[in-house]
C-alpha cells in the first residue's frame, strides 16, 4: 500500500529512503522495499526540495525564491515512485514525503530515530565514473541511524552482488579492526546475516611489518593466526547467540580497503564502521569506509557509534 506522509516524527521506526528520481535512487528504493518486506518495516521515500536551486547567498535573483510549480512536480514524482513501488511489491508499506531544504541536512534530521537510511551512490548531476554523490557521503558520516549506500556492479538491481540482493543468499561481510565502531558494525552484520539466513564473513586486515626491521624474520602464518584468533575471540559471544549463522573469521595481510572491496565481489552486503582507529570521530568518514563507498561491488552499510545514544 502507499500513502503520503507529513513532516512530523513519521521517520521513527521506518526505513527512510533518499529519493530524487535518478536511476541510483530507484535502485535504493528497490533495496529498501525488499528490506522492508523482509523485516516487516514501513518504507518512507523522502524527496528533499531545495528551493534555492543550489544558489549561494551571493547569487541574487529569482533562483532564490520558492518555485511552487517545481515543488508540486517534485511532490508528485516522489508520490508516484512510492505508488509504483507499492504496486510492484504488494506486501510493502510504502509512503512518500516532500522535505524542504538541502538533501543532506533534511535526511540527517529525518534519520533521527529511523531504523535505517538508504540512499543511492549518486543522484542527478554527478560525474558517475569519478565521484560519489555528496549527499551519500554526508549522510553516511552524520546520520543518526545506520546508512546503506546502494551500489553494485553497473548499479544493476538484481545482478549478482548488486543492489537487488537485499533478500538473496550471498553472505554478509564485515570488517573488524577492534575499534568501537567496528564492533558496532559487527553487531549489525550478525543481525543482518541472521535475519537473512545467510553466512557471515568477518575480515580483519593487517599490514605485514617491514622485513628489514624483523630480527629474526617474521612468520606471516603466525601473524595471520594471531590476528584470526583475535577475531575468533570477538565472535565467540555472537556464535553462542546465533548458532544458526555460519560465521567465518579471516585475517588477510593487505590494506583493509582493498580487502573489503575485493570481498564485496561475492557479498550481498558489506558492513563497516564509519571510521576505525585514529580518526577524527564525528567529522569525516574514515579512509576504509570512503574507499568502500567509491568502489564496492555491492551495497555498503556504514555504522556510526553515535547511534548507540538514540
């Protein structure tokens, strides 16, 4: 079913989707609706109507004034998208809302208390092969709930490892480095794997020390075994709580970003903390999450420590 939504607190308990009519946004809707059906969670499509047209404060003229006709068109577009999604997936509960203001700001506000925020990897006007959409990066860094950026090989919904595997059989992959946010990411990943009925693959990347500083020479097998043991220790309680989930722990001697991007080729979802050790918490996305958002072959879930306070 489909319905419109006001601008109160309807985001609470919903899967919120940033929608702008782009192909990337359509893929986000498909993923979110599949997730909503699987978890019996309503889906809210939100179109942020920035009436300023992106004009800065130094640009005078009519571009800065609200355009009633454009606003009506935007509202009609998001309502049609919600209706089409509901019609294509009859069990889904899909609604639509028009938000006034910049997309990154309004989606961040609306995400407070939401179950999940889902966005495409870029909207209209981006350099598709070069940069990730600015809204995707901003909400991933600052949203008040977990954020899923839907991307995949050729952005095709329904392709192997692509956007359409929200209810598929491919494993959930999570990167763990011992930081608080990576442990929150692990929790999210375990719960996703359990609810999907798929395996969980836990990866820890480590950098081999420079050979010339090792006396005697280091044994990479011993280091890998020690790193894997650390992951096994963290996984212990989760294996007891979810014995039905097949969990594997791996330690790979390579950069975390490269390891997770490679793992995304055969994953249905990759989960990562918004930053690992040593970052400026709350300000920017970490290098690993940035690399995944730009290069992952499947949807990426970004988890922030901030969500534990709401």
